């Protein structure tokens, strides 16, 4: 709530002086005019304007004279108030200027909390809106800087671990600290696997940076979502069999024609399926479901494995976040897969949610109607 400006005693005195002074000045002018008219009345020349005016007033009734006099006084009062209001508005401008100087000095925590005239109020509201936007921009910059610091810390940690192993094992070979060729092959194999971990991390970082970039674009084309899910089922069938899982595809209707970047969407589903393989402990089924409605296309990747802890659900799409039970090297991963998937879905105007309980863990993607076409098209 904006507060009215509180004038100090000096400013109140200025307003009082200007109001009374202006009114008294008008009265002085009135006296001078009356005296001048009397002076001219003594001159009987009909050509004289003041004489004619006084002769007309002599012939007027008392009521008309009083009415004329009242109108003159009202007009003078109005003009006097106008002068006072003009000065008061000038005081308002000065108060706003003081607030602007305070803000310009770097104090962006408080807005201009003043109630002024409607014209100046528009300027004040615009300034307050600018302050809000500036504060939001500053906060966003701080979040960005914090995010960059976290990114550097996480990348440094995830790269340093395999790099230390690579240097260690290659150092053993370099110093000839081995017994035979089999031990050399063992060391080089471990170094090779660690190198692949680093390559995966670098590739994921590059892909994440690419989809997060403001200039990142989509290569849009029409495709059948039901057919894409069938293809994904075929691609991952061997891996699912190794893990004792069955992939089930359901599409309603049988053909769901929509527009999208098939390469990026393929990466989204690859990430979600591999995530289900790695972390869906004890799962026997992997469901790939798609349903078309008048408002959207809903696609889900679900499994009946171990549920995700409730405290982790809100953080799953954060960069480098991994559920505590999934941090072992057996599962691998960089913690960027779900962040990449979320960014790619957002590029298509959609959003992705996660639901997890004892029966099923499902990642559900919602694509808006603007990206879907009816199968009759």
C-alpha cells in the first residue's frame, strides 16, 4: 500500500503562503479595479469602458451584483487552489526524485512507496516494475553463478575420479611395476573403461549445454509416436532380456501422428529406458505407453521395480543428481540423463513428470496439442 506524502512544516507553510497570498493578490486587484472604475466614472464620457461598466452595475439588481461577485470570488479561489496544487505536485516530484537517488545509489531492496497524483503515479508504478524486474534479473544471475559453480564442482569431481585411476594404472605401466603381459592388459583395460566413463560425461555435458543454449533449434518432422515406441522396444529387447524384463508397448490410437525432432525425442526415450534398466531393481516389465487426447499426447515409460524414495522425486531432474542408492559404479551414469531429457521435452513445448509407488515408477511426458496431428490427416 502506497503512503501519502507527509509534508514538513516548511512545505506546509509554502503551500499556505501561496494559497492565501494568491487569493489576497486577487483581492488587491479587485480593489484596484474598483478604484479605477470610480475614477473613470467621474468622467461622463460614454466611450469610457469602466464608466459604461459602472453604469450597467448601477442598473443591476442587488441579487445579480451579489451573484457576479460570488462568481468572481469562486473563480479566484479556484485559481488559488490550482496554484497550491501545482506547488504540491512539485513537492511530489521532488520526493520521487529523492527516492530515485536512493535507488540509484544501489538500494534496490525497497520500492517507491508513495501515493502521488495519477500522472506521476504511472511513472512511480513503472519504476517499481523496473525495480522488480531488476531484482529478479539479479537473483537469476546469482542463481546462474551458483549453478555454474555447482556445475564446475560436479564436473571436476566426476572427471577427477576416473582420471586418477587412468593416471594411476598407466603410471604402473610407465614405471614397469607389473609382473607379466596379463597384468599390463588388466591395467590398460581398466584405464580404457575409465576413459569411456570420461567420454560419456563429456558427451553428456556437451549435449546438455547444447539443449540449454538459447539458440538451440529443433529439426521438426511428422512421425508416428506409436511406431517410434515399437522401434524402441525392438532396439532394447536384447538388453531387457539380459535383465529379465519384458517390454510392453501400448498405443491409443494405433497411429499417433505428431510433429517433433525425432533425434532429440529418441534421446529422451533412450535416457528414460536406460534409467529404468539401471535403477528399476527387481523390475519384470517395462511399459511404453502413448495416448492421444484432443488436448495433448501423453507418453509414459514405466517399470515395476523398486520405487524412488519420496524425498528424491523433486530433485530427479537436477543436474548431476543421483538417488543415494544409485551412486554405485555398477550403475554408472553421469546424473545428466534426466536433466537432458527434461530440457529436450521443454524444447517441444511439453513437460515431464514422475510418479513412483510400490506398484510402478513412471516418467510421464505431456506434449501439447499444437504438436499433434490426427491420424486422419
